[in-house]
C-alpha cells in the first residue's frame, strides 16, 4: 500500500512536470494566454532538482522550430524563398525578352515587306513616267551641285487625231538653295532653226522631231542647258488639276473658244476643274492671243504648285500616281517627291513669271508668228543671272542725229489716224519721215521699231526714246522696206491731239 501511494505521487509529479513543460514558450511563439511582462519571454521550469530544471529549460530551446512545413531553419527557409522569387523573376524576364524579340522580328518583317512594297510601287510609277527618247535624254545636262538649273515643261494638249504640236513651252529656273523658282513662257509660234538647218515653228518641233527636238529648240531660244524635261498631255493636265481638288485662277478675259472646248469660263476669280483648266490653257480667241494664252498657262502652273505644296508629304504619292501614265520625264517618282520637299515653304506668290519679250507679226509669206523684240537678249540675261525679268535698254541713242536716217511709218493696230499722228510728232522732233500708210495686216498689239542693219540699232532706239512707246528689233527678214527704220504701230499707241 505504501508502494501504491508512492507510485501515485510519482505519477502526479511527472504529470505536473509535463504540464509545466507544455505551458513553457519562447519569444513570439507565446500563445494568447501569456500576459504581462513575461509575454515575450520564455517561462522557466522549476524543479526541485536544479539539474532537471536546467536540462528542461535547455531542452525547450532545442525543440522550438520555425513555423514552416518543411522543417528547415529560418536562414534556409529565407534562402529558399529568395531563390524561388529570383527564379520567378528570371522566368518573367526571359518571357519578356522572348516577347520583345518576337515583336522586333515582326516589326522588321513588316518594315522589310513594306519597304519592298514601297520600292516596288515607286519603281512602277517611275517606269510609267520614264522618258523613252534616248536622244532626248542625251541632250539633258546634269545640274551642278548647289547651282540653279533649268527644267523644260512641254504641254501637248491636242485633241485625239490632231497634230501633236506643243501648245505650251515653259522654262523653269529652279534654285533649291534659295527656294526660288522663275517661270519663262517661250513662244510656241516662234520660228526656230534646228541642228539640221531646217526652219519651222517651235510648236511643230515635237511633231517633226519628238522630245529631243523640243529640248534642242528651247535650249537654243533661251541660251541655257536643259537639265530636266517634263512632257504632259491633255489627259495629264486634267488629272493633275483634279488630283489637287481644282485650282483657283483670275480669269482676265472670258474664255469662249469652240476650238479649245465647249466650256465657257467667265472673267474674274474662278476655281477650275481639270477639264476647265484644259480649255483655259488651250484658248486662243483673245484680243492678244499669244500673250494672253501664255499668261493663262503661267497662272495654271503657279496655281498647281501652290496646291501641290498644300497636299503635304502624305498626299504626294497619290498626286504622282494620278499622272504617271500621262507624263513623260527623266524624273523618277522619288526625284519629284524630293524636289517638292526641297522647295516646301517657298512663297508661291513670289515666283517670277513672264512671257518672252516680243510681238506677233505677219512675215513676208503671210504667216503670223512671234518675233523677238530688242529687249529679248537683256531679259534672258537677267533670267539666267538671277531669275528676274528686269529689262534695260542695251543701246545708247543719246548722240543720234534724228535727221541722219530715214523712217517709214505704218499703221498695224487698226487705230484710225495713228500712223499720221505718230509721223507728225516725229517730224516735229527732226526725224526724216519718208512715208506714212497702213500695214498689210492690222494684227499688231505692240508698236515695233524695226531696223535693217546693226549700225542702225541706235537709230531705232532714238525713235523709241522720242515717242516713249515701242520695242526695237532687228527683224528685217520679215519685212520689206526701203528706209533705214520701219515703225509698225500697234494697239498700244494712243494718238495725241
């Protein structure tokens, strides 16, 4: 019995020790029942034996483990978690790199395919516009870098089946460095001589000799090398104007010419469609047909330039494509785009434009054609030097004796009494007028003072200086007269009382 009592006490003592051990905690692992100043500290076990107490306390420390499922210590756990995060980040970076690489490859493919398509498109347009005349290309002279150069624009606006004459001949002086363009309209009804010695009108050069003959004629008339050439037909002009949404021009004189087309164009500011612009360029039935027609064509050219600049870079390809089949040129599509971009920002209203100085006359065979005036050379010199058309008298007549040469006066403008009035004023100023009468044709718009020989140029200039009207010209081949000087009065002279 004594033994049973002792065993019972030992079991109770053992259970008490177990309870104390189970209640003991360390650090932040304390349960919700731990309070007061011992909340964050481990509780000590107290045994009657100091050795048991120390062993129990140290044993508790050894069995406390992190709250992990793997059973690893805190350092190993942190290392493992950090490594997992790193691996995830690495995988993510690899994934991003792969996506970026694929995107870059796709972009390159798109650019290459797009570039090839663009090159193919540009090549196709350029091929359609290509100037096939090898002789014409051989006449073109490459421009000098940084220097102005000349572009010949020829308009062949004939109806289908009609003679393919050049209805418009325009010489453009292009200076991309200063963003300056000057336009000179050359007379298509001026007589020229080809390299073979054959004579004919400039307009007929294309029909008889093609593009090469036109380039040769323009180069000879203006005294310049032609660097680029553009020929456009009637359909091309229509397409070009329609491609930019029409052009706005100031119609100085109504257009009602059945030979040019059935369209009537009223005077004043008008917005023209392609078909209307074609009629405007063709029309001839003006009081001053040649000059007015050239002015109309110059206005079309500048109005088109303004609208092309307004298209912007994005609109240029469509414009070039619209006229590819109606234009022949040595320019490529890329060249045209580059030219427009190099001139972008230019003030179109500042473009110098003029028709070549001269007059319409009837030659000895009865044909009406253009003749150069005395200011032709000085005007072209100014055009070549700076793109302007300032004209200066080239002959000094201040020392000419008016009685030292003979003068014949003819009325060529149809104004009643003009010749008699003109001759009377000359006589009063000491000139030797030997004959007065009417010209064979009353078609002269401008008063001309014609001399036979170069040594009489100053005499002709003396007449112009005395009367304040007229242009001097050495065009005796077109006229028959026995005097030193012939005065052909035009409509620009108003008789005085």
